[in-house]
């Protein structure tokens, strides 16, 4: 990541294919290298999460959310490579943007895909995609269709090149294939002693985290050659989802993670990158999480 930051500085005025390749490679690897405390994997753990703990709901009143410092500290983790200010995190703006979709018109409304299709869980069966992140996405697709939100599931593989795992261009390959209302569903990578789980409706449920790319680095400011015209719309989407979770399912969501690049969130104005659980979660915990996530999506995309 330090090398990627160096590249951003060195190539601030001259961008060639080699530079972009390095940026894409860093982007492909960093979004699942963050633990539940916003620390990079490999840093020493100071604490582990109690598997049965439920985080108390925070105050989601608009009066509190208008306080930038309150909003930032209670809902976000900002990576050290990037920065954000009160103009971008303006509660009235983000909560005033409608995320509603018209389910009365024909055609699919949601597309679920997986930039990293090979991600698995603690008890996944090797080679059985129904127990991988793809199977989790298939269950979420089914749940949304059952709610009347017409959803399609792209099971394309973008991280296997010449028969080997290669994430260096996964976002670029996936971006060429998917351009609708997007949900990019991942699982995170955490320390082996960390278990991202809570109890919801009496079920062990993997926690999730929304991830926003800002196309903006602390070193160089706006990254002009990674244009992202939908930053505010997608910040609005993740915040509205976060608040819905805090109000209905406290303890289910981790803080929204803000990072410097864009992660294909520039393709559509209603896009989510979701880190659902981690490699230490079970498939059952993941499927339970999709039931909760589908309720939240129904609230934000369709509900009053």
C-alpha cells in the first residue's frame, strides 16, 4: 500500500498503462485486507470481538448526524491513505438523495456480482460454489426476487487468469461485464482469531461492512485519472443502509470503510461494495446475514 501511495505521488501528472496496472493491483488487494477495527491485516491485534456481543444502537437523529465529527466517528473508518471532509459527508445531502427504485416497471433492478469469486468460508466445500461467496450471492438473489425486487446474479469469474488466482485486474474485467444497479459482494479477510458474528433473531449472523472508494488520496487529493462521478450517490446509499441497520439490526454492520480508489463504484449511482463476514465465518452465518441484508435493501430501495 505504501508503494501504491508512492506511485500516486510520482505519477500525479503522467499516467501510463504500467502505472494504472499497479494501481489496479493495489485496489484489487486492499479492500479485503482490513480487520473489524479498521486495521490492516498483519498489524498486531489489540482486542478480539466477543462473538455474542451486540453493539448498542447509536443516535441516528438528523440533529446528531449533522455534526460532522459525530457522523464520522460513529459510522465511518477512514483509511490512512485517504481523507474526507464535511462537504462530502453532509447528512442532509446524503439522506436527502432518493435510493428508491420503481418495482412496477419491467426488467431487472439489481445486479449482484463478485469481483473475487473464489472467496470461501470456514466450512466451505472446496470446488462447491454453493458454499462460496457465489453461493451466498445466489441466496441473496433469491431473497430479493422473493420480495419482488427483480435481481440477476452474475456468476462470472474475474479473478482466475490462465487457471490461477490473479486479482490484479479483477475490477477491470468485472467492470466491463456489469453496468446496472450494482452490488459487489465479497467476504473480508481477518486475523484467524477474529470471528465477525452477532445474534439476530436468535441466529448466528455474520457481520457486514460497506466499502466506499473516494478516488482521492491524502497525498495528492482528487485522483483525476480514476474519475468517479457517483461518489456522493454511493456515499448516500451506504449511509442510508448503515442507518437502517442501526435502527433495525444493531450490531450487524461494521463502520463504513473509506478508501482512496474506486472499486468499480464509478459505474452506476446506486452501487454497493459489501464485505460480508470473513474467512472465519461459517456458511450458515453468511446465509443468515443475507436474510438481514435483503430486509435492509428492501427498506432502502423500496420501502417508505
